[in-house]
C-alpha cells in the first residue's frame, strides 16, 4: 500500500477525520515502510476481557475482568479486575500478567502448549489449572484424566529436548518436578505435559510468581 498513491490519499482522508497526530505524511509513510520489515512472529498481543469462566464455561486469554451489576454504578457499564481475594479489590492478577508478559517474553514467543492430566488430584483440579494458564495467554489443548492413577508427586515433562527450558521455567513457577515423559501417557501429550498427583494444591499464579521472585 505504501507504493500506491491513491490508497495513501484515501487513507490520509480517513485519518484526518478520525485522528490527530504530529507526524508528517513522509514520516507516516516511513513508518509504513518500516512495518513491512517487522517479523510478525515476534509480536505478542494480549487483550483484557471479561471471558473469565467465573460465571460460565467460557475463558479467553486476558480474562481478568468482570462486569458488576450496573445498578451499583448508577446504570453505567463498567469493568473491574477479578481480584484474589475478592475484598479488598487488588490488581495482583493484572500485575502478574505484566510481570510474565514483559519480563519473560521468550516464554510467550515459544508459544508453549500444555496437556494437563489429573492422576490423583481432586476432581476439577486439572480444569482449574488449565483455565489459569489460558487466562495468562498460554494454550492448553488437552485437559483430561491421566491413565496413570495413584501418583503422589506432580510433575511436568517436555516432549523434546528443545522444550526442556520451557519445562524448567514452568516447573519452577508451579513448584513441581521436571521429569522425562512417562511412556504410559502416549497420545495425551503436548509440548509440555503436566501430571497432577495427590500432592497438588492449586495456587493462583499471582501467589506463585511472588514466591518465585
């Protein structure tokens, strides 16, 4: 588009009606040219929203907000942070997201995918951990019961040697052991496979990250 004068003029017309800027036309064209050289695989995006699975089964990355009753705000539609604890309201989850996203950029660029398997933890625990990871922007294609039963110790396993650094990062974050992939769970694995044993006690990432630091 940067080499098409007609498209440039049409775009400038739209911009004049809808935005203000101190950039000159030549500077805007220069930015457009520079954007062509950006490696899009190195771009990380996160949008905050209220798809938090608190009131229904839907959850999306960035689901750290909720919509309180409008009559509590004189009819206004507002968004508030999901807070742990609920009162007093804190911003710890959003602060944890910022800490993970900005200080551990290489982890997000690796786009890790998780399988969360429940071996001996309480029912629903795998789903709870899966939702927590999804909320912070990670992909969890597999949440299921493990074919392994009566496992005492929770573990995380990398699928390949290249995934070892990811396993070590999340093993430290979740406070679980990094072990080789058990052969008995073939077919239920992902890039990282977490098996929850009877020792597993769910702790929000906001608390785990503060302990890790």
